[in-house]
C-alpha cells in the first residue's frame, strides 16, 4: 500500500533551525530551577550562572548527547504483542489525550471533576480499541492528594491496560515511587530497564526553562531507563516568537536541552523528541489549536 509523507522543511531550513537552536543554547542558555541538575550539567561542561540558574550549553555537549541517545527503541507493553517500536515504520501511532480535570457525567450530564473511577473506565475502553497504540491517562485523578495524583494515575492505568502507559511526573520523589510501581509489575528494576512498560512526559516550560520538580524527576527516570518525552509547548506570540520559524527554533532548542539533561544523567537513556506547540489567538489570549 502506498503512503504519502508531508515534508514541511527542506534540508537547508532544517540546518538553519539547528544552527539557530545551538546559538540560543550557547549564548542565552536555559533556565534550570534545580541546583542538582545545574551541577550535573556543569560537570558535563556547561557554563553555569548559579545566581541566575542559567546553563549555557556548548554545541559539543549537544552533539555528544545526540550521538548517545538511541535512534530507535520500544515503548514496551505488559503484553509484548502490543509493544510500540519507535520511530514508526508505516503510520503514526495514536494515543489517548491526557489529564483533563473535568468531564461531563455520563449519568447526570453535568460537569464535574474527574476521579480514579473515570480513569479506569477510559483505560479499559482504550485497551479494547486496536487503533489506540499506547495510553495517556485520559483524566486526572482528582480524588487523591494533589502531590500524589500521577502515582495513582499510573497505578490505575496499569490495572486496566495491557498497552504501554505514558504519564508525567511532579518531582524526584514522585518519579522514584513510579519507578518502584513499574518495577513491581515488570519483575524488578533490571527488568523494567530492559522492558520499560511506561514512559513519562517531562515538559520544558517555554521559553527555555525547566521546572524543578519535573526536571529532577527526569533525571531519576533517565537513570532507571524509563523513556522520557520532552514535549515543548511553545506558544507563538506568547512564550515563543510569533513566527512559525521562531516557534520551531524555540521548541527545538528546548528539546535539545532536554536531551542533554537525559544523556548527562545516563548515557544511552531512551528519549523521545516531542512538541505540542501552537499559536496563541491574538484576540482572546487562548491556545489556538
């Protein structure tokens, strides 16, 4: 069966974006709200301004990180037949979209906050649909302590899913608990590292910054072999330049910096380049999906 591939940029434009991204990382740097992660980058050769908490990352460090990052890997599932191999060879994979905090009650028709029970229902539905390649927790578990919601979401998802689960994290302690849960199901930390049955989205905060809890959690996941998706959410005209090119450069620079953090924490750790960037609606200030 024939397939069509849309190519948005030509090679010269890709090279220009990469060059400008490197310039940003070397001259402006990234804001990292974590001293341990700044120390990690400093030991790797980044130029650290401890007062401003900015790391300037030379091109050589980016190049080394790109070389050590695996070019392909699996998002493993509890059922190995449902493993997701990256990059996709034929068609893109489809996942659920995650972490809504409200939903319409199916019985009353009224808006309400979401619960673990709702998440279990969505997880069971997604597991039965062949079109869904892996599972993002569809809704937030709002009926648990705020700082523990991601742990509960992972646990509930595992109970109803035979596919790969991709969640998120709020701190290093949170990451350690998630790793323990994954290891419990996988058969130990070594088995989890061999077959990571879950992955984590660790979003940079546009423009060019990393929040303390998420980035410290990212380091823990990298060391455990849990795949990390650095999903830049650059908003054109708000948190990134208004032009398409400027937004792409910002998103690319954030992804490169995140890959450096992962590879500095653990060379060869799986890392997924990701973006959920979009323009801002200039009339309303809303996100213009």
